[in-house]
C-alpha cells in the first residue's frame, strides 16, 4: 500500500526510501511525469534515481563489454534506464537486497543501491537480484531544495512498493502511482496554502 508522507518536518533523513511523484503542473524536462526513488538525503543535499525513463542509447550487452564483462549467463535484453541528468556517465543498480555486494548501500526497506562493478558481475554471472534497475546518471538537489520543492507542491512524496518501482511499463508508471492513491492527476491543483 502506498501512503502519503507528512513532509512538514524540518531536515531529517525521512525522504530516504520514499518515492517522489511529479505533480501534473511540472512540465520541465526531465521532471515532467517523473517518479524518483530517493536514495540519499542529508544536510548536504539529496540524491535520487528516476524510475520511469528509458535510456535508449545504451544496451546492457554493450555496458558489460565496456567494463570487461560478458558471460554466457548474462541476461539478454536488460533495459538501461535514465536515472537523471547528473553523472550520466556513471552507472548504478537499484536492486532488491537478496543480492548484495560489499559496496551495496541500503537505501530503504529491502532496497539497495550499488555503483560498482560487483553487482554487474553478479548479474552477468546469472546471480542477479530478484528485482533490479540498471541506470545511468542520477538526480541531485542541493541542501534544503528537496524540502522546498515538496513544500511548494512540486512533488508528492509517497511510500513506494517494489511492484511500482520495478515495473517496466515506464509509459504508464506515473499514472499508476496516482491510481494507487485513487487520485486523478487532472484534478490536482498547482496552488497550495499554509495553515
């Protein structure tokens, strides 16, 4: 079940492990109709991975070859996703915790983020996590910006579920997030108030 988060607290790590859903009035690429899983949040800023954008220019097999990996056990046709516009030459794997390597960082309940070749070696050898997303790049906010953007009604912060995060139906994923909340995006307003 997805729950709406209370975002009225001052700085804390409460965004880590949450899913940001772009509000309908956000039209600026790359954030229009975006879902972002928050992997890090502290006094220096925030970091997340977009979970509903494909990266069509890179093939998984080419990525494995580029880092010197290719085995007969490597899965075929694994999509590469665009995690954001920062560090687009750097790859990450957002994955379930059933397969961890030394460098994996827990980023929520039952999820980890790994930015080293170890997780690609596990995938290429046929020992992949049950759920995983191979992404290039990430999304960053400077200190205080994410809190500001949520307060300004640019993002809806919700509790994620693995089905929504790892769904490969990137075209409808944004609407799926609202549907789980029983919200019709067209009925939401860009205006807000403070009590």
